[in-house]
C-alpha cells in the first residue's frame, strides 16, 4: 500500500474515523474543510484529515491493487485539497525545457500521449493527477509518480507489452507502465493542453485567454465536487487559477475519435 506523498502518514485500521461535522454527506462519502471519509463497497473505507493523515480499513477479500487505486486517486485528491495544492486532472511531463500538462476527461488520451512523449526523450512527472504548487505567484508541477496507467489498446499503439505489466486492479483493463523519473524537484508549468474528444468532431485548436482560460482551468480541477464542502480551499484556488491563466499558455485541442496516439502526438509536438 503506497501513497504519492512521502510526508503523509497512512495507517491500516479496523475501522476508520468518521467526519465529525460534514458539510457534504451521503451514504458513501462525507467531508468538510479538514476531513474526508469515503467507502468503496467491497474494497475499503478511507479517512483523510488535515492534509497529512490517512486511515484505511480494508474489507474482507478486497483486491489490494484496487485498495491502492482509490488511495492514489480520490484520497490523494482529498489530501491535496486539504493542503490547497491545486490538483489538475491531467498527466504531465518535462520536454525540451518545458513543463507540459495534458488535461481532459477519461479516455481523452492524457496518459497515453504523455507516455508517447516520454518514449521519445521526455521525463514523466505525474499521471492523471498533476499537483500544481505556487511559488512567487508562479505555478510549478510537483512530480509524483514513476508509472502511468494505460489501456490495453494504448499499450498496443505504443508498442508496449501488457503481459509484462501489473494490472491496476480495477474492473477496467488498465495496466501500470513503469517510467523512469529522475526529476524530483518541482518543474515550471509552461503549457496546459486541454484535450476534448467529442462524438462528432474535427481536428481543431484554440488558444484560451482571460475568462475562457479561467473557466477551462476550473473545469479541470481533479475532484472538484469536494470543493463545496471546502470553502477555504476554493477561495485559495480562485487566486491560483487567475495567476495560472495569466502566466501559462493554455490550449484547447479537439481530437477526432479515430485519430491515433502517434498522429495526435505529432500534432501536439508542433503545437508545443
């Protein structure tokens, strides 16, 4: 059982604590500014508090890989929100002196395209969730992972062998692709590419500025649905998004569904 941040204490317990005074609550989740609780039926219950403590109560016969998957996803997002560290729903890499983050919904191609760049000399920084820290009002990517989660089809397109890889443990056919990660210090964020793959669409791109850039970035916050229960974090993010939209190049790219990884990667190379 691993966690993306080394300074977070993770404890395995028989029963997790619960949120004392939740601002949002349903049968499967509860949270406020400093506490988060979630239960995944058949897998585990999770409790995270004050950006530094996590408890996990594993259910009987739970798949360890699935337990870990939620720990590194939804729980990680809660810890980042508690710290007011902006998590973008994107994969990121360092290429030719630039920090690039590719954002988008599931199946947009965030991880596969980032890996495609890394197979040609880039350095992987973060998979699926990219933490952005602010220093002197400048956004930096905080590197956090040495692997990417890829679909079997993506592995095939990239020439990688799924038989040699560990599955993510979820019901979806995804695999962990190991990647070297020599970068340990935060990297300046230079370019955010927001990928969209509509049912019907043609290749198109647009540079976003002003309110368009701010709105697009707001929509790319990982686990944004937590924020109504976290007013301090949401207020902090407001200024961060303004600073990022002023200092970082932001592009929206519409990619047709039949456009493969190699072709899309070549297109993004020209864009970057």
